[in-house]
């Protein structure tokens, strides 16, 4: 297994889009995204080489952890859902993210920071 195999998907997200109006803007956006992704991959690889080797981990360990994190929302979709939708324990309405009080009924709610 190659390190970059962990970043590859069946359909490359950086393939050119079928564009109409604003084609130049979309090309610039695509270039920015490609640059950012490349930089992020470089940073992640450096972090893995520094920490993974020191901890005695293998790429298979990293792949297993990635799978575990991906499945936290119950879907194997290659995405990391960072927030959960929570309901107010009093009125049942959906709470706004990181809001300690329900905007509908005023119930104080403990919101975990992570």
C-alpha cells in the first residue's frame, strides 16, 4: 500500500468540470483547490512520517483508523462529519450549532465542544 492510496478515490475530485458561464473563475477555483489539496497532502504525509514511525504504526493502522472515523456517522462515504444534529430535550426542535440555549423554548442545553 502506497501512502497516497489513502487519498485516492474511484473518481478523481480534481477532474475538470463541465463549465458554462464563469469558466475562468471556475478554473481559478479548481487551481486553488488543487494547490490546497496538494499542500494538505504534504502536511499530512509529514505528520504521518513523524508520528507514525515514532509510534511504530503501519499504513494499515492509519487506514483502519480512517475507516473507523468515516463510519462514526454510520456511512462509509469518505467524509468526516464534524457535527451532529441535536434536538432540544424539552421541545424536540433542532438546536442551532454550539448554542447553549434552545431558541424556541429557552431550555439550557449542554453542548459538547467536540
